[in-house]
C-alpha cells in the first residue's frame, strides 16, 4: 500500500489496553465484565476504522501506481513502468483482502475516488519509497497491533500480508531509483510474479509456494511489459 500524496495518511491512535482480571480489581472482585466487554468492543470498532482507512489507501495506491507506470513508460523507463504495474496489481490484492474482512463483519465500503499527482518518474519513485517506508515501519505495524488487541484473526492475517509485502516493495523501489540515477534501468526485472492471495512479488518465479501465505506458485499472476 502506498500513502496518498494529496491527503494526510490515517492518523494513528493510541493502542487500547484490554483489562484482565489480574489488571482490574473491580472486575476480579465483582465479576462484572461490562467494562472489559466495552473495551473489547471499542477495540473491534477501531480495527474496523483501520481497515476502512487501509482499504481507501490501497485503492488509491492501485490507481496511482497505474498512472506512474504509464508515465514511466512514456519517459522511456520501461522496466520501471513494469515495476509500477506490478505494484498496482499488488495493491488491488491488498485492498480486496481488507474489503473481504470488512464484508465478513457486515461492513460495506464506499467507492473510492482516488486523488494523486503524477510527476517525473524519478519523483514518482521517491514518492513511492516514502510511502512504502512509512507503511512498513509505522502504519501497518500499528494497525496490526490494533487488530491483535481486537481479537480479529482475519484482520491480523490481511494486515500481516500487506506489511510483509510493503517491505519488499520498499526495496524494489529503492533499487529502481538507484538504477534510474545511474542510467541502468534496463538491468531491472523484465517480468514479475505476484501471489494472488497476499500480493507477495517475485522477480523470478518461485519453484513451489509463496513464502508468506504458502499459495502454490502455479497460481501466480505474471506481469509483463506494457
């Protein structure tokens, strides 16, 4: 997922600490679980809000990277265009996963009207690196902590998939920027293989299964030039 460069990223909230009978004398003495139930309910509500924000961000990223891909291809950076094309496909998978978790809990998402700015290919790579770094180091770890506190295993799974893959895209974008600066973009990958379950991305097709979700590599999506 990549952050929207025209809108502020979702604001991280302070984690909710769920009380246990050992932490709360009032609960352990009276047997009243109302407070604990209320805290858990708030944690679940928070995770729903987190997933909605993540869905909007992933949906925007998918459209943005598709536009970045077209700009890179126009600029003659065909391998960079291919990377952005793969990233757009991955963001669609992440958005779909978040949407599925929300749908499972009865929450319907509204259509996203993505807003972003397309600049030069080099600037677009810098934007992508900044967003992936933020999401891999800050955003997704905090959302994942919220999901763990809420007890939503499906949310934990969806957010874990996204977190692990965002880390990989940060490295791919950093390598692409170096190649662009050194006029060596033709040495970048000429095809990518994407796991349809978690979005994990490979420059060479793995022999058997995805290392994140164990999906058979025979089901992978192959991304080739525009």
